[in-house]
C-alpha cells in the first residue's frame, strides 16, 4: 500500500534526541583519542550536552584533604575539571553535570563500583559535601560565567535505587543528599538547574512519587526530573563480554513516558524530564551495540522519543568507556568511533541520518518518518522491523510513499539515499568475516573503515502532478535516509549525451 504524505506539516521534529549524550567517566575526556572522537561526533551530529560519571571521584582530584598543625583542611583543585570542560566547550558541547561519586576522603564507607572504584557511600559529613558542591559549582561560574553555567543541568548522583550505585539503595539517605546538594547549588545562584533522582529502569513505581513528596513537603529546589531506560535482561557472561535478551524497543518509549505518568497530580508534573541514559543494554561489553540490528532497533525510539521527554542521552557516544575494565576487543560499548582510529558503527550512522532530517514533520509511521526543511528538501528516515526473539525476520521490507514536491516548475527530483544494513555500513560484520582479529593489521583497519561507510546511491525521479512516488526496498535490519530535492533544470540547450563519444546529435552511432 502506498502512503500519501500530506503537503502540510503535522508537527515539528525537536532536538530531544541530540540534546544530550552519555560518556564514560569524566577523566577519560583528558585523552586525545577521546577528544578526536568527540570532534567527529560534533561535526556530523552536534549534541548539545554530555553527561558521564565521576566528576567528584578521586581520579579527577577535586577533593584534596590534608592536615596542617594537627587540623584537617580541604583544598579543592580543578585542573582536570577545567581541561575537560574547556575541551567540551571548544567542540561545541556543554556539560550535563552529574554530582558523584563520593571522594574517598569524604566517604562514610568503602563500597565502590566499577574497576576504577567510584565510591557509592554517603558523605561522612554533609556540611563538607555541601562545601564541595558550592566550591565546584562556584568555580565553574567564576571560570565560565553565570549565563553559561545556568545552561548546564546539574544532576544529583546516579541510580540511587540500585545497591551497586548507592549504599543499600537507601531512599532516605539519598533524599538527604539531594536536599543538601540542591540547596548548595542554589546558594551559588538561584537560577542554576538542579534535579534528579536519575533512577534506573528497575526502580519500583513508588520511588519517584516518594521523591516528589519529599522535595514538595520540605520545599527542596528541583528544576527537572531524570531517569534511565534500558531493555536488556540479566547478563549471560562469556569471556570478555556478555549477552542479554532484549525487550521490544517499544519498552524504551514506555519507560520514557513513566515519569510524567508517575508524577501526574504532583507538584513536579510540569517539570522537564531528562532520560540521562538510554540504550538496549547498559553493558559496554555486549556486542549487540555493534550490529545493524541495533540501529534498526533504536530507529523508532529516536523518531518518537522527543514526544515523551525533553532529552534522552544515548549511553555512550565513545568506545573509550571502561566500566568493566580496559577494552579487550575491537568493538566496545559506544558508537564505535574511537578504538582503532574512528571505525564507525550502524548506530552512529542512524544518529548522523537523524541530523539530516528537516524540522517539519510531514508523516510518521511504524517504519518511517518523513520531514521537510525550509529549502523544500524532503528527508525520509525508514527502517526494517526487527525481531528480538532471535527468529530470522523476513527479508525484504518495503515502504511506499507518495511525497509532495515543493516546486511548481520541477519536472524531476534528485534522490540521494544512504543506508546501513547487514551488508552496508557495517564494520562489525566485516570484522567477523575477517576472523575477528583482536589486533587488526593496517590493511585490515583500512578494510574496516571502508566497510563502515554507508552505501550511497542516487537517481532522478519524475515529478507528476506535484508529487514523487518513492519505493524504499529495505534489506534485513536496514536503516535508510532518502533525501528528495526538486530539481531546477539548468542544462544548456546544446547539451546532448551522444557528444560524449564524439557523435553529432543527428548522427547514427
């Protein structure tokens, strides 16, 4: 069945899908290869904010207790903080600050998470924690300016509903931490944005309403609500990696909708909602991230997620990502940009395709999104359906569209189509076919980089009665971007293709 796309927009495509992106721990951004990868992402996609763990962990060196003449003092040092944020701003991306984890010199316990030992216990002194927050935020205001820092959301902690990330998953202890932290932020400036609680997908439905009751009853400042969304099941461990079953991608959108549903009728119901982490799997060592399946799986989420939340941050943009140790394989966790000199993956190309869409939405469907920009160019994002059960999906999915052409005189339109699939734009598949070399040779790396580029094709389409008929035949797990632009024919009157071979127009070859 052919879908007739109306000429008038039915809505606008916002930028919630690129308002934020996730990253590994804060100090990894000191690495040059990380910054090179982020530079590429910013050129081709252009995220607005970046969020990661460990701003206050020992590796960044902000909290520096010492003794002098028998008394305890604390020095706050921001050398690494400044280097990282300078690099971010230089690449056109702003911090989405996460305040955590606990510096060991301030921690009340020894429980840590990740191989780099982020401490997840409450502070032994809430007043010293508040001073740390004031000093950090105040330094940022002094260095970057109040108007700039007012645009940086400040999130308090990470997944306090999980015992791995907050000792005992103690909600009361988290509420106290949030209260102290929010007041400390607002003491620097009342218009700075502070929020939380950054709960996990596993949080029970009562966690967020209880948090809302707490901040409301005690008049604690809050400017936004945050949560995370994942669809993966328990980890099935293999050497140097894991595998997990996935729920359908629709489950991510249901999680996105959760905060507004849970906060309906509360004082927080009108606040912005930020999904500060989302993906299929939270594990960086799950190879599902590298596959063409993954791009097709997430395509409907990127197309629809902005209708439900103010931002949703892909976890994570870079393969410099070391939660479970130093990477041991070619592909590891993020978009696949960094390891071995910027080898891209299908999900990265999905985001790059999104960045080329127009802001006028003409049509939506379960397998497509049609947009137009101010020049009249129509961009269609289409994707093949995926099957999370593991059964082989039927090859050959087709999206048939009738598109309006914004030109009264155009007789043809130019179609540029870019695709990733099991066969195209898929460095993972090429790596597997090369025998999965853990340390590819220079020649193999060249092959992988070439294989990672999307397939591109172009053609001329006839314009009939102001419309173009577009048939998109999609291969297994394919995501495609089709850009249709009306053509102004400027061919000179003397041009004839037969002249290319030296023939006169009237001659018979």
